[in-house]
């Protein structure tokens, strides 16, 4: 079975400081993993995805994530937060046949001026 | 390039009323999905359709029905709405294969059941 655990429901950082959003996954096979972002009252937008190529994945808006099989983690990072990064972020794992996607409960990122 | 279009954007229903949420995608994707989003629970899959002509239950299917009308359209029906179905509903589509399995989402339908 596949599942995702986002370890923090809320993260607050100051503008210009690093961002770390944590995600652990459970999968019985080599997973495909995604991070999506949702700005207030908007739909979801793909930030980045991992599908067994390079373990360090670069996404849009300066975000990146590192796949660590030994730790079953896929944490999302950004070196310097911007006010526009304030949103909710979802870690997602897909099923083996890519037909179903399993979402974490989300992490709300607050960026303070 | 419209992507995934959902209608309506907002809806208020009384308990027991019925309604259909519409979803259409113009990306020629095989798979389509309906999710509900509730605070602190992420997105939960209601139903999905892996291809035209097939539908399967997701995590929370009770109280809902779906129709995959054609490759473009996937509708979600509430036959007798209940307050517990107050939520934000998202439709998504994706294609098959590890290089293509990115979900594209609509803007959502905000439903209140009184």
C-alpha cells in the first residue's frame, strides 16, 4: 500500500530564510513522488516530481526535493523564502500503475516579512 | 489552453437536494479523478476513471456517483446532499506512463450543504 505523511501541518519562516517541508512515504515498490502547491482559493499546481531518475529534483520557483530511499523521505526545500511562497503544499505518491495518487494532509507555509 | 474546467465554481444546496458537478479536460488525457478537500485532510479520492468507459471507487465514494461521458468529460453527482458533503471538490486529469503521470487540476467547486 502507498501512503504519505507530512510531518508538519504548519511551517512559519521569515522572508529570505530557508524553507524545509518534510514528507515521508510508504510504498511497496519504487515510487513516483510529487509536490503540489495550492495558493489560497486556487487549484493545485505541480512543483516537481520524482520518477526514479536523479534523486535531487529541481522544480519551479526555486524549489527542489531530494529522494532518500534509506529514509523513505522526499523533503521539499528552498534556499530563500519569498512572500509569494505562502501557500499549502502537498506531498503525493502514485500507485504502481500511475492510476491513483495518494495525498498527504498538507503543510501550510507562512512567510513573515 | 483551458486545461481542466469545472462548473459550477460555487453552489449552495439544501439537505436532500441533488446536483451534478461537471468536469471537462482538453488535454486528451485517459484518466480523470474527483477529489474532495477538507481542512487538515488533504485531498481524498472519491472516484476515478482510468479510461473512457471505466470508473472505480476511491477512498470516500459513499453518497456520490460518477459518469465518464466520453474521453473529455467526467461528472460527479450527489443524489441526496448531506451537510457532511460540504467541501471543496476538485477534478483532475492525467495520462498514463511514468513520463506522463502528472495530474492537472481544475479550479475547484465550493459546495455548501445547509
